[in-house]
C-alpha cells in the first residue's frame, strides 16, 4: 500500500532562533520512499541533517527574525500489515542483554522507574513471559488513562500520569515504557505518522503520534497503549529514551508555533499532483 504523508508547520520569531527538528522519517524507512522526502522552507536559510545519539536524523537550522514555515510532502510504501506481536519468550536476564539496550532499562526524565517499581512488580511480577508482561502492561495503561487532547501537558511524567489517570498518546507511551523497564523489559519511546488507515476516522485534526517499542528475544517490537489494538501504516520518525530525545522541534530562542498541520492518508499513486497540494507560506 502507498501512504502520502507530510506536514506544514510555521513559527513566528522576533529574533534569529536556532532549531533542532526531528521531522525526517527514520533511516530504517528510507528504502520505502517512493517519492523524495525533503524538508522545504518558506525562506532561504541554511539547513542540514546530522545523526543524533539514537540513530535518528536531526535537522539543524536557524529560524530568521519574522519566522519561517517548514513543509514536507512524500509517498512511502508500507506492507499494509498490522504491528507484529513479540514472541512468547522468557524475559531475557539483564546480564545477557546487549550493552546498547541497557539504557532502555533505566529511568529517564519522563520515565521515573523509582516510583513505579513496587506497583509494577505487584501487578505483573507473576507473569514469566516477556510478551505477557508487555501486553498486560498495555492493557493496564489503556484502561488506566483516559485519553483527551484537552489533557495535554508538556511536563507530565509517567508517575504523574499514573496518579492523574489522564493523558495524550505520549503519556500512554511514557507510562507503558516505565512499567516495562521496571519489569526488566527494555522499552523505548517512538514517534511518527499514524493515520486513520484500517480504522474508523477520528473527528480531530491529524497529528503526529507516539507509541513505544520493546526489546524481546533479541529484537524490537511495536506496541501502542493508547490504541491497544495493532495498527496499520506507522511511519517511524524517531526513537529514544522518552519524549525528551524525540521532540519534534526544539527551539533555542523566543519562537512561537503559528501553524501545525499533518497529513497521513492512503493513496493509489505516487503522483502528488493528483491530490490537493499542501500549502507552503511564510
């Protein structure tokens, strides 16, 4: 299947403001591109990509005084298959885990394992299978948190979400990640495109989405505590310890978001001209 995706994001700024942006698709999905993926800018500014510490593609630029708009519009091929479940395997002993995944067992800014260790073991300690632990955690988080865009708050951590019982997709991911880490299952944050493909459309503006990945039996597997059911058509953009590492944009200055539009839909052709083009205006 083919998916057309992209964004149109605009910022106002009173003075030049350096920016880091994780708005490219993840390197693991580049081979699936069927049209070029380029971040275009409404004003001529230097812009270049660098790899970050987690293997994501980070874009660097400086927002000029007066602001700027960023735009991308591309087509990617997807298998059309739902997320693959982890195998029914035992939890890998920590001393046998690859060194590079150990960071995903540790607490981080939004994932305070020290506060949730006791609740996690009391709820999931009887489960021996890594997959059973992960899927029990997904069920718990899905039922424990009430989703709502009006609940969005940039400083809510996993512990706060556990106590407040509300959140948006990043809060579902943070709580699930933290509980998995408490249970010795490495877990990392993931963000990207997830359109209403194969499910009834949601009456809300399209947005980027957050989910998480777990390391089971030597490989990473995708899970989503907000939606719970496996989904079709995820386009990964970035992974990291939590939302700190996967922030879509980080601005070092007094810039404000003026426009934020995301597109993700199934199409029949790579001909972008057949559909209504996404605008690009300063």
